């Protein structure tokens, strides 16, 4: 399944014909092209996540304190909408570091 998706990415970016059953929007193709050409993201590469120490995480969370305070009600609302589907909601800073999250646990939520 992953291989088929990768084939679609590379074929679409190269401008090869798409299958009429599964057309891909021009916005998606443009995004894939940007990822490959401008940001040199390689869809076949899977990096291991960087795990921060609790001290590092606390520092990033403190720096994002205002953002966290403002976003908390929306994080809670969003999780309540998604809780039956076993999703988690992440709040990240501009560098993509998760500074807060909500996760469903048996019909309730945790922070």
C-alpha cells in the first residue's frame, strides 16, 4: 500500500498521467512537488523521532506558555469531537515540537 502511494507521488510530480478513478488535486501535487524540490523531503525516508529530555521539554513548554494558555480550550473542544475515534490532539511550536497534547482514555481525556 505504501509503495502504491509513493508511486503516485513520484508519478504526479513528474507530470505522468493520473488514473481517472483516483484523480489528485493540483494543490496536492504542488505540495508534493514543494516537499521534494524545495525542502528536499524524501517520502521513502522515515526518521526516528527525536525524544527530548523532560528538562528540554519543560523549557520549550515555558517558551510557548502564552500559546498553550490560549489554545487549551480549543484543544479540549477538538478532542471531545474526536474522542470516539481514538485520536490525539497535539499542539506544536513553530519548530514542530509538541508543547501540549490531549489524548482520549476510556471516554475521558488526559493532558
